[in-house]
C-alpha cells in the first residue's frame, strides 16, 4: 500500500496571528524522526532492532487508548473535552473570518493492493448496520489516536478530533450540495466520490471533504481530500494529510484482515 501526501499553499500571510491558548501540543523527543543513537536489543536469545520496539510501543499505545476511550465513552469523555472544543470553535471561526472565503486543498493519495472499491463500500454498509456505540469503539475511535469521541449529531456522522493542534467537535453532512470550487478539485478518473460538508456543532461550515475512489488492476486508489480555510497554518495542512493516511490505512487494513 503506497501513500503520498500533497499539501498545496497553506497560508494567506498576514491575515491571522498565531493562536496559542488552546493548542494541543506536548513535547516529546520521539515526535521527530531520529537519526541516532543506534540501539540494539536482546531478549533471551532473540535480537531486535528499533523498528521492533516501535511496534511494541505502538501496540501498547493502541491498547492504552482503546482502554481509555472505552472507559470514558459517552458523557465522561464529552465532559472532559468540552472546554477544549469550545476553544477550538473560537479558533476555527477566527480562521474562517481571516480567510475571507478563500480555501486551499489538503490531499493524501493511497494505492491499496488487494482491496477494491467494492470491498470498501461493502464494509461501510456493515458499519452502518452496527449500533452507534459498537461502531464508534470498533472503527471511529481506533482509526486515529486523536479521535476522542463521537458527539451527539442527530443521526449524522461526527467526531471530536484534533485538527491543526486544536480540539474540534464536528459533524459531517454527506451531500452533493457542496460549492463549485470544491467540485472543481474532482478528478474524472475517480468515479466514486464522497463530497461532505463539515460543520461545527452550531452549524457553522468549517471545511469541506471530497474523497474519491477508483479501482485499479491490483486493488484501488484513494484520493483523500479536505478543503480548509486559506488562513489555516501550515501544520493544519501537513498534519491532516498525515491524519487521513493513518485513518484510512486503519480502514483498509481492517477490511483486508476481515475484521468487519
């Protein structure tokens, strides 16, 4: 499975001062790719490398997050992140105001071997047949570490997640009724499309989604796209491209493993 990220011009210079009061950011030396020191490991008679320890850490992290998200599911988690979501709303509205209805694309492309578009569509139908709690705990919340909760969205899709280092409570309205400038990004080579309007909980349009899918001989290709306000900082574009790659890798690997 190959993944490419493409980030188009992310900022409108001078429109917005850096926001700091509600940023979700915690320093950690391992947050950056390391060139050293080289470390070798031995447990019993078996030797291991850093990539093995990376896997152990990821496995333990996933288990810890799944435990916390299950224990805090529903009202406890919603109450826990409420203030950060309110701060995130203020931040995102400032981006919208500063952007003056200008927008830029953020995109990640994936080439998935051994999984077709029909497999993805069939899996989605199975997901929609689950009850809300099972669907959230089995798919939405483990799909990305920074998927915190499923907000109450009156039957619509939604998620509380970190975008551009800020906590956002969002609801997704899947619809063909998106602006022409969003449709203009569409590639006719991709016949399956999922246009979506992403809103804050008060109904303010935050950004748009236009994901596209097509079958190829050995599987399928995904074009994952969001269209953000132009005044958003570079980290919102770069990290959300990475976010989509993480989230959709979880999805296609889960489908391939037969977990749905």
